[in-house]
């Protein structure tokens, strides 16, 4: 795949976004967790709970993702796709497609590694 300037700009923005948001913050703590992709399905637990969503999402985190996934399912899950065993969170975002310029056909882009960033002010106790 040939990367264009737009690809480079988008990738750079995604990589730098957490630091750009908090660049001027002093006294903040951050944590990054890495995850492998769990699945890509037509599910959105917030917008369309219990039914198929209008578009695809890429999921990572807790090893449970589906149209009927509940909070209780997440809390009961003992494994995840990441590097922090205690994390029972499920993360998702709209799946990314690329378009073949010759045919106009869209193909689901395989994304293998995802990261979640948490940033909070020192002294803040949620």
C-alpha cells in the first residue's frame, strides 16, 4: 500500500493526539495500555444495544464483544487482549476502510495494535 501525505498526517495526528491535548499541562500523570484487536463487527453497545449497528466497529480490550454484551459481562470477563490484566474495559471505534482507486471497492483495513491513553491531574482521585 502506498502511503500518501494524508495517510502520514492522519497517522501522525493519531500518534500525537494524547500529547498534544496535554502538552501545556503540568502536574498530570498518564498511562498507556496496548491491546491486540479482538474483533470487527456490526455492533455498537451504546447507540444500538442488542441489535446490529448501521456500520462496523473494531473492538479491543475485554474478551467479550457482541450485540448483547452487558456491563455484567464485562465485569465477569477474566481476560482481555491487552497488557493490563485487571482492565475489564471494552474499547471500540468505527472500523477503517481503504478504497481501491482503480475499482472504487472498499476493503476493511486490518488493524492489529490499539492503545488506550488515560491522563489525569495529579491529586485527582476519581
